[in-house]
């Protein structure tokens, strides 16, 4: 088999290169696919299912979902959904409750398409740059971790970035007259149409850049004006036709002839363009961690690109200048620079970055069309350097040094997305870690939080949680998920907060929630790449304490050890009940002791049972206890004068979910007995106040 592969690779090197890159692109993308979900994916699953439902019904005008227009994504994701729905014999049109059953199969076609686009780009790179530069450029692109991460989700950005790059390299190959006379032009037009049908507004950048490129290269090569104009018209015409073929909203002539329908489409695109240009996702300048919007994408590229890709791309202009400067005249050969495909790709990337810098709507993923160019440049430059620096001498040591070093670099690049699996989308290099806090995370890590909650003892008690990105949590969490606006609901047992909630403006709900939880210790934290991404806070309410200790009469004592208390501790709330609001009359005493076996009270609080509400929290206040670091206290309730029929009860659960241990004694202590002998599985219902600094 290896000999056959070698013969194929020797005879058809381009085919071998493309297949090898395709395999790498597919493996790093498919490994771990479906393990995570990000915000907006549930929305795209629902859109894609409705899209195919309308196509199958023949109602093409109703396929208009958004001005993106996102049709390529919906064709792909909806195709996977439709195939599974038909196989299961269920309706293609999904609702919120069915997203978790279809999101994995919706991801698969999208991810495979991104791998195919990487292969397409690699093919044209081999014609444009040569076999080895094209191979390494394609390989670095296939394994670029942030690109891999965005290729594993149901969203538009990876499809847009890769189709734009594919259109660019195919067009450059045509202008170089490589890889076939007209195939490059036609396939570039198809890829441009694919990009326009994915995200129309950012794809218009290539319409402008490509048109200028064709005109410049045409005049530079002294081609006749009709030939230049024909090539440009054909390229744009193929793109428009492809766009229309991929957008069923334009397939209905009767609808398009309807003035209201056409006016509605025009208005939608106009409003979307205005919103993108003027509306921010997050008010960066007004946030608690403000940054200059003009530096936003410079910071994004610095953090999201692999260090090798970034350093090579930054050093490329200097290297090119040195390469084309005449040793005698010290003059730069501008024509040589403008004809270099690598330089043109760099100009394309920098131009797109400059364009989106002046757009108000900001997000890391919007820079992907620039980011995908950098690994291509890095791989190509490394291959060229490899070829030129490899010694030709007879000594084996120096001769092997360059290929060995290059091989190590290649392996390090290819392994990057696997080291971040399944959170390649969270990739940020450790050298230029300058991203804004509100951009760190898009839902990754919530799957781990859901797994932890699914294994919590309360999961069988119809557990409710309030979470940031509730749509993501619902996909993985077995209980009921509410949004953070419902965090004060008595049914909510845990509050889940997320990393990118930080750094937002003061009036944002995310800032309010973080402020509420500032002095509380989370029960569980999820880390990605050494950074905390998800915090889970326990706020199990009385709804979960379904048991009670029976009447708290003479000789009984119910208590809880508290290994964690706040600084300047001065109160505790305990869940009590009065047996259907029965009017009890005797005093209830709260005892605070140094430990469970102590007999002397540090604090004693006495309250009459008449003041206690049924099935509610009762607050016991006392003089502050200070110097509480690393101390465990014991809190107990007794009612020495109460009798059966005239006593309250303490609510508890049999599940250990709160810090400390429960103790429950139903008679007086006998000689030699200690309270620790009356340990009980579970916890009493209690709440501690936040620390007072």
C-alpha cells in the first residue's frame, strides 16, 4: 500500500498533496465534532430546518430568513437535518425542544464543506506558488486552530472566509495563467457567488478587490482592454448566477414582480447594512474594561493567529523589500512586488482588516477572512526557505538540520487543534494574549458545566438552573434551564455565569449578575486553556428541601456544621415550617458553637415561634464573629419548652449539596454520648450572607 501511495504521489503529486491536506483538514475537524455548542447555533438549526421545509413545500419566497443571507449554511445544515428527519419519519420543521437531537447531524455537512474548501484552496495554491509552498500553505490552513474551531460549528464565518480565500487564489492562478486557461476564472466566480450567498456585505470586499486586481494585472501584462473587460464581466456574471442559484428567495418570479416583496428585500438589506455599520455588539468604549475600537481587530489578530503565522506575515514585507532592492541603486522593484502572489494575498488580508475596523459591529470571528490568509503565507514562506536554506553538502548532520527543524515545526502546527480539542474555537496564543474580556468565549465550556450538573445528586429532583447562553445549556443539561433574568426564581438551584459576561457596560444584565455574585464562592469552575470560563454558584432554595425533621420539641436538636462562613459573620437564614401555618407559641433557640461537640454557645439567638412563617426562610441575626479564616462552626436549633402539637420543624434534604454535615438528635444526650454520633445524611436548609469587606 505504501509503495502504491508513493507511486501515485510521484506521478500525480498535486493529487497526492490535495488528498493529504484534505485528510488532515477532515480529521482535525471531525475529531470531537458535536462535543460542544456555541451561542446562535440553536437559532441556525431552527432556521435551516424551516428553510428546507419551505423548499420541499415549493414556497421559495419564504426561505428568506436573514440578509446575511446565509443560504449556503442552511443548505448544508438543513440537508443533514432533513436526511435524519426523513430517516426517522418525523417532520423536518423543528422546534426548540428538538434542537439537541439534530444539532450534531446539522454540523457534519458544514464541517465537511470547510474541509473541502481547504482542499480547493490547496489545489490552486500548488499552481500559484508551487507544489511544496502550496502543500505547506494548505496544511497550515487545514490545521489553523481558530479556523478549525469555527469550522466545527453551525455558523457562517468559516464558510465565508474559506470561500473568499478560495475565490482569491483561483483568480490569481487564472491571472498567472496556471492550472487551466479559464477554469480558474470560472471556479473563482463560483466561489465568490458562494461567499455572497453566505454573507453578502463582507463578501463585497472581494468584488472590489478582485475587480481592481483583474484590471491591474491586465494592464500590467499589456493585455487588450476587451480581453480584460471580458474576463471581469465573466467573473462577476458567474458570481451573480451562483448567488441567485443558491438563494431560493429569488426563484419566485411572481414574488419578485410584487413591488411590496421587492421593496421589502431592498429595505432589509439597507437596514442590515446600516445596523452593521453603526450598531455595536457591545459598547466597547462604555464598558467596564474599555478598549479603542480602532485597535480591536489588531488585538484579535495578535491573539487568534498562531505565533508562527503572525511573525512570518509581519516579517514578510521586510523580507520582500530586501529581496527586490537593487544592491547598487538601492531602489525597490515595485513591479516585482505587485506580481508576487504572496504579497497580493497579504494586501487582500490587510485590506479586509482595515475595512472591518471602521465598521461598528465588532467580533473576533469577523476577522477570519484575514486570519485564514496568515497560515497560508507562513506555510508557503517556510517551504521556500526550506528549499533555499537546505545545504547541499555531503555531511549528513548539517544536511538534515533544516528538514528536521521544518518537520518539527510542521508537526507542531498540525497538532495545535488537537491539543485544544474540543475547544479549538477558544484558541489564543500565549504570546500575544490581548483579547478583550467580553470576546472571550462563545459558549464553549458550558457542555462541561452541564455534565457536572447532570451528575449532581439533585438532578433527579427536577433541577432548575439559570444560565448565560441558556440555549447552549439546554442542549446538554438534563434538567430545566432558564435565562439569568430568572435567577431569583425560587426553583433555581444553580446559577451559571460565563467568562465573556465580564468587561461590559454598567447597565448590562451581565454586569449586574457578576456584581451580585462578587463575594460568593462558586461550587464548580470550568477551565479552558488555563483560564476560568464557567462558574457555577449554588443557590438551592427551599423548593429542594422537601423533607422536615418532625416537631422540634424538648430534647431534640437539629444542626449543621459550617466549614465556610463569611468575614464578620452576623446572620444565617434557616428554612423552617410551622405545619400549615399552625400558631405555635414557644421559643426557638439558635446556638452557634465552636464545633459539633462543644457545649458552650459563642452566640445564642432566641425567637418566638409566632414570628416564624410557614415554609419560609427565617433570619437569625447576632453580634458579628470575626477572624473566621479556616474555622468550622456548628449551628443548632432547639426548643426546650415546645411540646407535640405546639412546635415548629426544620426543613432538610437527604442529599449532600451544601457545605458541612447535618446532625439530628431526637432525644437528650446520655452520659458519654457526643453530638457527632448523630450525623445525618443530607443538609438542613440554610443560607449565609455575603462577606462584608
